[in-house]
């Protein structure tokens, strides 16, 4: 299979990737390029293949066919441990180590990479400030934090080794609405401030429309449309995308009716 030509600003490229579990396709021949600095939402319902697709980037899942390239290099040619340490990864409910303090959780990757104690401590302090947590949180344990605080620590841990690529798998799904919106705004700020390239898995059409530069819509293992929020709103590619956009419009209209 020939490789497509990658432009200079493409950081991540999925080249006809597929993954199958038994008789069922999780992902079928997805081709997608993500430019450096973009925030791309991978949107779809449960079982659509969105999480499988994103986990291919850090080799938590290997495609059966096709290639994933990061910065022009096929990731099959890269040590998976080193690759994962170079990519920030945040999951729902943070996935923190419960027996480690906030500081120790954030320090996980820098210590594995051999950072000095002074550099690690400075990075912890810097990241606590970045995600909006007071320095007094550094010696607390995850069970002593609220859900939103744990998720902030999860983001800090993902950013600890200064990655340029951040993967978010339903990061706000378990949070209450007020905390969710606050963290969405923080994510946008951090993404821009650090000039990250961010891929966010979500099933929430409103979240995708309001946060993402572009949206990749997955349905039944296939990539159905890729476009800006405006492109999806004005020119949905098929009935499924049109239904998603219709749901978002209905929510907006319902809120407008209540407020008048």
C-alpha cells in the first residue's frame, strides 16, 4: 500500500487503519490527518469505534491493517513505552494511582524519564498552577479530592513531561454540568497556551461543537464526516450526521424558548 503525501504541519495521520474483534469491526479503513495545534473531537455513540481509533495513537491498540504516523514516523517503528511517555493521555475519572499523593501522581513520567528531583518539583508546582489547583493540594490523596479536582490532576499528570500531543478519552463524562463546563474552558485555555495538538473522544455533540476546531464523526466503525463545526452544521454528510446536528439545534431551541 502506498503512503499518502504528508504536509509539513500534519502531526498525526491515520492511513486506512482497521481493527477487528472476532467477527465485528471496531474501526474500518479510517484515513484522517490532524494538523499540529488542532483540537479535534472524535464524536460518536458507544461502540462507534472512536476510543479504539484514538488508542491506536499511543499503541494501546494496534491496527490490524493500515498505519498510524506521528510527526511523519510510523509508530510501529517506535518503542511503545517511549511513545506513551511522550504523549499525554487522560481518561474518564482521571485514573490516578490511589495510593500516591497528587504530587507523586504528577511526577510519574518525569521520574521514569530520569528528571532531577528539583526539576520534577518545579514542574509539579508549575502544573498545579496551570490546572488551577492550590499548592496545598500536592500532598493530598485522590480520595481527598472532588471529581473535578481529580480530573485536573489527571490533566496535570498527562502534561508533566511536556508532550506536544494530548489524548483525552471522554474526560468530562462523569462530572456534574457546572464542573464539566468549567473544565472544558480550562482545556481550551491549556490547549492554546501550550500550543498542544489535542484529540478528544466524546459522545456529546454540543461539547464537540463548542470545543473543537474540527470534528471527526464515527458511526458503526466508519468515519462518516470530518469538518469544522460550521461545516457540520451547514452541510452534514449523511442522515446520521444530520440527526446529530438536529439534536444540537433542538437543545439550543429548547433553551431559547425557556429564556424568552
